[in-house]
């Protein structure tokens, strides 16, 4: 195997031997410097990257720089998407880098059984993401009105309505948020109960819709390519069921099965 002291090996993902594919889109450095590292049964799709930028002494600093990071994340995603359109690929975590082809080959040979098992687990499937957005303010306002109606029915003087409304407004935010999260989890459990492998994505950013709904819950589901319609129908039913509950559902995909491969090689994150 050819070794280069001034370069490292960036790994995109893994294919079954005989099913490998060389992408037609640019690699993470904007070139087409792809390399395939193979055992008797699996093939890693990789490309060479400069040690100066991806070595341990510099990669963490570069990752903190969005001008450096974002175009590489886009390129990585494009490589995975192009490959996934043409063959089965098990994506490896963004930032998986080895010091040499030989070291990568050693890892492939050592872990070949579990890699093969995961490849076959995701064969014929695709990942769909579900985002649940919730309008907490609207939900809280509705809870306040419910409380006021109850108070009035119990004889509260109309003159105290304004004071009580202000007092309830702040206290109902937490209750509204809890109720909306519980609804989102209930929807997820409905989908999970139908047999779809799931992965809850714990870190939610501050994503917000123009209409005010905030991202409350996010999960990924592994769906057979040949039976998308039942999954779509299930999500549509949930969307209709919760349409008046200050909740908006957004379905994204199809993606390569990122969320269902990430834990296979958990230590492969950063320079080997």
C-alpha cells in the first residue's frame, strides 16, 4: 500500500465487497482523489487529506472555524448521498481519519464481522427524519384561558380577570412546554410501536419556523425502500390528529442510514 507522510485517509463509509462505488461528486477537498481500501468482504470509501489541516494539532481548531467546516460538511454529505443513490453504504462519522491505508485495513479486518452485520441490517432501507415543532406560547395562552373560564364558572369577579391572566401567563409556560413534549413523545412511540427502528436525536438546536413554532423533538426512523407508503400514511395520520394542538410535523429524507450506523465504531471520531 502506498503511504504518504504529508497526507491522511478520510473515510466516508463502508460498502460490501463487489458493491463498491466511486462517487462522481468532488471529495471533501474539492478533488476526486478517492481511494478504496478493501478486505475480502468489505470496502471503505476514502480520500486523501492533508496532514497539515486534518492532523491532531490542527483539526480541532479548524472544526471550530465555520468557514473551514461548513463546505467540508456539505461535501461529505454530497459524497454519501451520491454513493447511496448507487449502492449500499454504511456512513462513518464525519471526522473519521486514519494515519494510513494500512491502519484503516487493520481496523476493517479486526471488526469485519460487526461491520458486515450492520451493512446487512440496513440493506434495502433509508433513513427518514421527523421534526416536531411546537408553539409553546399559543399552548400556554390556551391553558391560561381554560383556567380563567374555570375561575369565572366558580364565581371569580370579572374585574380580577386582567390580574389573574397576567399571573397565570408566566406559570403556564412550563406546563405548556411539558405537555407539548409529552405529545411529541407519544407520536414517536406510535411510530415505534409499528416496528420501525428508531433513534432519538437528543440535541435540539434553536430551530424555529416562521410561524413561531420551536423544534421540540427530533428522531430518525429506518424505513424499507419498498414500503415507504405505510410510513408516510402513519405520519400523515399523526399530523391530522394533532393539527389543533399547536404542533407541526416536518418529515425529511430519504437519507443514508446515518443514525443507525454511528454507534458501530464509536471510537472512530478524529484522527486515529
